[in-house]
C-alpha cells in the first residue's frame, strides 16, 4: 500500500513538472514573438538632431523645391472617340488621356489651354494605324507622338515645354 502511494505521488509530481515546462515554454515563445514584433515594427534609424535655424531654412528650401517639382495630372474632360480605317473593316477607338505636368502653375496653365490640347491630340490619334495600335509598341509610339505634338502646339503659346508625359488611362478599340 505504501508503495502504491509513493507511485501515485511520483506520477502526480511528474505531471506537474511537465505542465510547468509547457507553461515556461509558452511564456518564452510569447516573449520572443513580442520582442520580434517590436524589432520588426520599430524604427531602426535614429532621428537626426538639428538646430532650429537649420531646420527652418532646410524646410523652406525643400517646400519651395517640392512645390515647383510636384507632379500634377490633368485629365482631359472627354475621352477621344474616333474611327480608324482598317483592311477588313474600320475600327472605333476610344482613348482616355491624362497629362502629367510639374508644379501648380503648369497645372493651371494646361487647364487654360485644354481646347488647343484636345485638337492636337485628336489630330494625332486620328492619323494612327489599326495594325500598329493592335500592339503595345504601336501604342507606345502613338503616346510619344502625342507628347511631341502637344509640346510643339503649346510651345508658341506658353514659351516652354509644359507637358512632361501623355498617359493613356483608357484604351478601347472595337
């Protein structure tokens, strides 16, 4: 009988020690996950320390520079819809265009000359070829040609190249 009691005591103490090991392992894993998340999500770069005068002058220079170099996208008010003659049949093409300019001044200037830009783009697009526009290279070529025509059209009016890119935001050919 005494032997049975000692065996039961040994079994319960073994169960308790296994339970304690699992608790310790669980706490260690949770701590490691917490430290890993803190290291992963935390910033590893120290913040620079600067004097107030240096910060003010650098802030003013960077804001003036970013304001004049900030990209603005001007959407044409209507998509360009035109027919292109093709070999078996003519195709209907619809192109949605946005123009990329730099700075708020150029943004206002472009909006002022939208009818002139629309004329240059429609003239360029309607001179396209169905076979070329069926490929990505043909679309890229048309985009570059449109950029050159818009820049050449606006050059006499504005005195400089205002448009940096012509972007096709929609292109459908049926």
